[in-house]
């Protein structure tokens, strides 16, 4: 049996118009090929769909049944085609976003809001993970995109794992000090001003970013005295607020009011806290494309 969509559309037109001539006009075809398609459909089904006489034109019982089924089938097909097109445009699906916690103090919430507004049928979830965990999650296809900070990942390693990384947002590091600290009154400070300060840092074994910051201090001429490590930036800031030390954080961290903490810019050669987005290079997922289009004004 080889019934095609065109035959069902022709049949519905005739059934709804109750006239071959009006159906042909509606379909913008001549009547003979329309009649031939209906006859072919009846032959394929082995039933009569229309009871024709010189004065009447009625659907048979089988024709009435097919009319309802065909209308439902074509409606479902239209919905399926529409959904497929929406999926291809990235308007339907899910997006799993890996992120480092400090990124939520920057532009990411605004980008997510814009994405949700433009693509309300996409379900997205945030997965707060360190850069190393995000990298492994990307390789295992457990997340679709990941956000992390400096230092930039090695290009050969990314290529080997079929990942791509792009600069998403430029940002510098500043110094978080207790409000009673003498440095809190300064408009700017140099990294070397921190040489004798107890240093608070994110866990050095969880991310390359805190190791990169320590190397920036070494490059400035001193080796920091690491006093405490923490897994979350808010823990570091709580310790700064308690007067336990100083820490280096992205400048956007200062947008949030932290009790007892002052954020001071670094005068020159400030370490960067650039935010990168990473995603699979070979997986042309429409939802990921749609998300990247939201980011495109600031990418690169």
C-alpha cells in the first residue's frame, strides 16, 4: 500500500467542499488529476469513499471515518513539522550550563534572562562546577556548555577532546580587604602591596584560576603566604570580612554588598579574570547554537 500525504489532502478537500470542482479550485489544480488521485486512493484502500449519483455527492461510511482520521493525521503532521523546525532553530529542547560560582555576579544572569525570554520552550539548568569538573562533564556530554575563567585552556588539549573555547567577557581582578585594613582607604593598590598579607584563595587543587593568580603574584615579585583555602568565593569573602586575610577576586564580585569587605582596584598589570565559554566543537546542537547567538555580541 502506498498512500501519500498529497492523496489525503486531496481527499479532505473534496470531502469538505462536497464538490470535485470546488476542491480543484481550492487546490489550484484541474479536476481530472484530482479525480485520478481520489480513484487511486480508493483503489489502494479497497473501499469506496464517495457515493456518487447524478444528483447527490455523499461520503460513504468508510469515507466519513477516513475524513476524521485524515484530518487528525494531517494536523499531527503539521504539528510535528512545526516542532522539528523549532528544534532546528533551537526553540525547543534543553540546555545544561556548567558554571563557576563567581560568574553569576557578572553578565551571565542577564544572558540567561534574555535566552529564556527569546526561547521560552527551552528548559535550561545550571550546574555549579569547577573548571576541571566542567571539562570532564563536557567530554562526557553531561553538560552542553561551560563557563570558567582564566587561564585560557590549551588549544591542543581542546582540539584533542573536540571542544571549542571562546572569550565571553573581559574582566580584571581586584583585591578584597577588610574595611578596617589600611589598604581599604586606597583608591588603587599594587599587587606588591600584598606581599606581607595572609592570602586567602580558592582551593588550589580544584581549579587553575587560583594557581594562575598566585603565579601573577610571583611574576610581580613576591610569593604569597597562603593562609587558608576555600571551595567557594563567598567563603573567602566571609573570611575577609572577619579580618582573616585578603583575597583576589573578579571585579564584578564587588557588585554584591559583602559585610565588612572593601574591593580595591589594582593599579597596573592587574591579573585578568576573563570569562570563557566552552562547548563541543563537533556537536551542532541547535539549542547550543541559539545560546551562542545570545552571547555573540560579547564573544571574542
